[in-house]
């Protein structure tokens, strides 16, 4: 202990200089958006490379479960093929409504947090692949999140298990809309709030994306109603939604490129400027 004190006293000037240097750098980054964006981009590149190497090791030990998923997918494809009226034609899989095949970027989750209130994913696709902020991210089971920051080869995604996430969603059978949020409690459930009382809801009803935004197309699966609560103050329903996705076990994902997003966004900005 005495040696530590001696070291600090002996190098006090150097240590003070380093402390002041770190504080000045932090203040510069926080107060200048350009510096901040460069730091975030560099961090994404560095951490992305580390996450990818760790993920490669984890993938090796999860080959069995991945093979089982591929077998189930192959069975579904064969079922589509065998149930065609003309079996000589190649089965054409339905694409996501409103999105062409060329508008989807295939990627992989290489880091996934789900144990804090503000959870993020890291995927191994970035600006070089056409990934941009505010693109929707889904997989075969349902929605996953929204792209937040990007670097050349990687991107971070705001998970639906993030208390700051807010996504337009609806009850599939009645088309009544609400906002999809997360209360920070269970990784298997999210909440649909601001659902009007006139909506007929019951346990087991399917919840899908509402399509009132430029991020997700309409009718992407989210989950099913598990519990129904009534807010006596607002007179609206709050619904507990059991997710289709296991957000603690994500592999390949699909990033949705809405080709009309820029046009719609510019038009909405013009309307706001005219008000």
C-alpha cells in the first residue's frame, strides 16, 4: 500500500495531466456532434470486430441448434413445393408486403444485450452493404428492432427490448392501433399501450406492425396478447404481448430498405414547415 502512495506522489504531475487531458477530450466530444459521430463510428468498427470473433466461437458450439432450424425451414419449403397445383414450377415464396426481395439485406447478430433497460444489438452489416439508420430489422419470427448507428461494416440496432423504443403496432383482427413499448421487466414480453376501449381484445389475439411509419411494412408479426389491463385515467387498454421472437437467441436477421422512405420523409418535413 505504501508503494502505491509513493508512486502516486512521485508521478502526481503526470497523473494530473492525464486526468485533465481525458476530461478535456470528453468535453470536446460531447459538445461537438462531428467529433462525437467519429468516435461512435470508430467504436462501432473496433467493437464490431471483437464481437464478430467471439460470435464465430459461439457459432461453432451452436451448430446443432442451427441445423435443426435449417431442417425445419427446408421442411416448410418442401411443403410449399409439394402443395402446388403445378409441381413442375419453382415455388415462389411470398415476400414481405410492400418490400421487394432486393430491398432486404441479410445480416447476422454478433452481439446481443437483453439484461439492461436500454438494450442494443450489433450486426455484421454496415454502410458498405447499404445499411442506414432508421431501417427496420426483422427475422423469420417477427420484428427485432431499428438500426441506430452505422460504420462501414457494422451497425448497432435499438432492440425492441429497449425502454426508449416506440413502434406503431395494431391488433390484426380489428386494425385498432397502439404504440409498442417495453416496460423493462421481462425479455419475453412487450406492451401495447394507448389501445382504445372500443377495440375488442382477448388473450391470444395476434399483434402485428401497423404500417403507419416508414420503418416497418404492415403486418409483420410481433406476438400475441397475454394479459389485458385497463388504464382508468386514460380509459385506454394496456396489453401485455408475448413475443414470437426469443430475443435472447438471435441469429440471422433481415434489414428492410424502404425505397420510398426518403420521399415520404421529405414530404412530411415540408408539411411541418408549412404549418
